[in-house]
C-alpha cells in the first residue's frame, strides 16, 4: 500500500467536481463519506487502516465541503451520491459505502443497481427518520456499528434498523462515541467492518473482474505503455 494517498477529482454529470484522496490499492473499492459539516480529515487514520487490509479506499468530500466544488447543501447528497457511484463503479466495479451520522440517510436510497451493494453505517443519525418514505428505500447488505452507551444513537437505530430493507447486521461497542471516534475507541468494531467488507464485497469485486477481464487487460497495457513513454 502507498505510504500516502493520492488526490482524486471526480466530475459529476452536472460539471461539479468532488475532490478527495485515494489509496490506489489493487482491491475492492470502498468509498468513505464524511458527515455534513465535516471533511475527509474527520476519518483520521481509519481510511489508511482499511486500505492496509487490501481495499482501494476513496475518501470524498461532499459538495461545498473541503476542496469540493459548490455550496454545502445536505439536501443534494441524495442527488450527488448516485452520480458519484456511477463514476467510481464504472472504473472499479461495485463498491462499499461507509458513512456516519446524518449522511447515512442517503445510503438508504442506493443499492447494487447504483453500484453500492454493500454498505456500512456508523452511528446513523438521520435528521427525521419518521418522515422517510420507507417504501422508496432500497435493499443492500448493510452493517450498522454503534456505541451502545449513546442514547440518541440507540434510539435512532432502534427505529430505523427494523425498517431497513435487505440483509443487515448490527454490532455495538460499549462507548458513547459516535462516527469515526467510535471506531478509534472500540477497535474491535473496525475489525468487524473489515471482516464484513471481505465477506460481502469481495465476491462482487471478483465477479466484476471476471466480466470485464478484456477491458481490465487493455487498461493495464495502456498504463504500462504510458509509463514506459514517460521513462524514455
């Protein structure tokens, strides 16, 4: 794994550019989304740790956050996320989404058809879960990680978890922390997440490679030719 990530810029169909970092590991892709009001620095060392387990980690800043274009607007994440997934899944195959806090609500409306068959929700705290039209939500393989000592998170998870469509798992840690600090406080939760990603994302990744073997080989040859040209 590279010692440091490389910058990435993902242009959405409307021309807006989302920026972030990528650990260009040759493995299944995992897209990390920070919560509204934060930036990719909120993940601290967690993204590097996940990349060290053989995943291509892409940490993206939301519209109007950090170095990304546009104005911050939580209401537009539901529009930006499918577009972001379209760009990343076209290059790397099906991805896993990892998000925390209020941003987790957008995950409920994407699935394998958008390129995200596997999802991890850390301390999910949607703004108004009782106002969600659960009939319009989508099915995915989901893992919910939470601190069992945080009453707000416990209350929210208690409401949304039974209503989430598709197979799901729930793991708790004895902590009041939320979001990335929860995984730093309870490292066994990070281990659960890595195991979950290996078990449920790897199969999608290998199937995509098998279906796109010719294109992958062509892209590899083009990359090698470009590198040889640069060296000469």
